C-alpha cells in the first residue's frame, strides 16, 4: 500500500500567497506597460468619405458600423468584409444645413431594441428659410433591407438656434434606456445669449428624454416640437426650468459617451479661449452644473458674462488642457475591449492639433498620457467610435478616413484588434 501524500496547511497557504502575489505583480506590471504607447497603433479601415464625424454601432450583433457624414449621409462599414457599402443607409442631405463647420448631420443613436424594432435617431441642423437654423432630433426606421433605411421621418424635438456654431449634436441611449442629447449654448462667443446658466432654455445642456413616451399633464417642455416623454427622475421636473434638462452649464459638448461597463458619462466640452475640458458624471447622477460661462475648464472665465457659481454648486472637469496643446476637444470612450491592462483608460483627442491622450483614474485623480505618434497620422479628429467588441476607432474629418485603434497586449504580445 502506497503511503498517503500529506501537504501541510501552512505550505498550501504559503503557496497560495506566492501565486497571488505573482498574479498581483503581473497585473501591476501589465498596467504600467499599458502606458507604453508602443502597444498602440492605427490602421486606416475606410477612406474617401465626405466629412466623417461619427462611427456608431447598432447593437444588433451584425458586426456593422454606421458612418455619419456631416453633409447628411449615413454609410455602413462591414467589419467582417472590411468594406463600405456603395449604397448609403440613409441620405437626408436635402434636409440638412451644412453651411458652417459646426452644422450638419451631427449625431446618430440606435434604439436599445433596434434589433427588433428597427428604430434609430439622428440629430441635424435645418434651415427653415425663416431666419436662424433649428436643431432637429428625428426618428427613422430601417426597411426590409437591413442595409437601407426608410425615408419617412418623425420629428421628436426641434430647438431654434441663435447662431451657426455650438450646436452640440451627439446622441446616445444611456444604460437606463433613455435618449441623451448634447446641446451647445446657442453659439456666438462668450455665451453671448446667456443660455448656459439658464435652465429655462434647452441650450448649453445635456437633455434626457423618453422616446417611447409622451408628454404628461404638468410637464414643462421647452422643445418647439414635443413628441417625447420625460423620464421619472429628471432633476428639474419640480423647478421653474425645462423638464428635459439632465445637466447644464455646458458650452459645446460636441462628443460624449457612456462607459460600457459602469454607465458613467464622459463629456468633451469645447472651450472658448484658453481651456478644453472633459467632464465626468457618475451613472444616474443628473442635475449637475458644469460651470460655463462662469468657468472655462477649472478656471474662472473673465472674458464673458460676470457670473459666479458657488464651488459647492458646480462640478469641475476631471481633465483639462490649455490651448498650448490644441483648440477643440473631441470626447472619446473608455476602453473595454479584450486587452485587460488597458481597461478603464479613457481615450480622447483634440480636433485642431490631432493629439490623442489616454487617461487613467488614480483614486479619483485622472492622469493623462499623450499618444505622441498619433498626431503625425491624423488630420482632424472629429469623433471616436466603439464597436460591439469594445474596439475603438477615430473619424478623421478632413482626410475623409476612419482609423481603428490597435492595442497589443503588453503581457502576451497579441493584438485583439486586427
């Protein structure tokens, strides 16, 4: 009879401690290596596009991405075949006013149940021929052909604009199933129309509406067209403000996103003269005042309206940079793809300088690192995109191109983005 093999409990404990320590050290080293920009590269996946300013996944498992062309066209890129369809998914160029750099077809969002109901939403500027433009948020539906949309439009919301700039324009459904709409302060300069600190206007604010609902008795709605409901919990329902507002004090939140894991919101708010900022909002926490035009970034704004927001009533940005490094921030995404050491890094850029940064949250203090080689490839960073696998992309407006961000695992040397 063979003797029984005995392992002492303390030996097991020591062994487990050694293994756990090794794993923790591996994770720490991997996290540090993730800061090495040599693990990042760009691959052009589409070109010859007309002012691409967005790249959106439909969430239906089809491995397609939808490209927003600013003049008013949406095209489909097939990830599997690596081709852009010759026929547009939707062409509304005849409706869109693209006269200035900040006008046009600016946003696209697919209903959370798009796979079954085929509904999606766009944000564009329109010239009614009676003066200033309108921001239009409209609903469309896909046809029997999944690659072509129906042309019939249902207008949900219209907002008159004061000038051709600061239209915001981005759209996203939040993890709560409601549609969030980024609105600029109405344009001009220095918040000349005094909108950003005024909750009786929809400008200079992040809006939240229920596309599946209808106005209820007692709702105070500020849209010129009002085909939507107000979600329970919108923070200004019981105040003398617009019920659609979720947060305010924004200048031109051209691009924002939700963290696919946590539901937290990141807003890239374009600055005026000196500072660009990224604002952070924990999931489900509305009612925030981001400070414009009393503040530009984390600084008093002294060139515009004489206003003060008490420190305990404003939310400061988590990231900012001066115009030494650029002139117009492009909000991005938190990486949640397959390369674990990069999880939680927030990628964003600057439209003018084409700098790209990735930032890490260190105990509430966000620290950014510049990806220095990216700006020698890119020409005008208009938007970031995220596919259903968490892979990130960059839309280059002036070059008419879309780039995939390739990330190599610093531990195993594999790229999961190819």
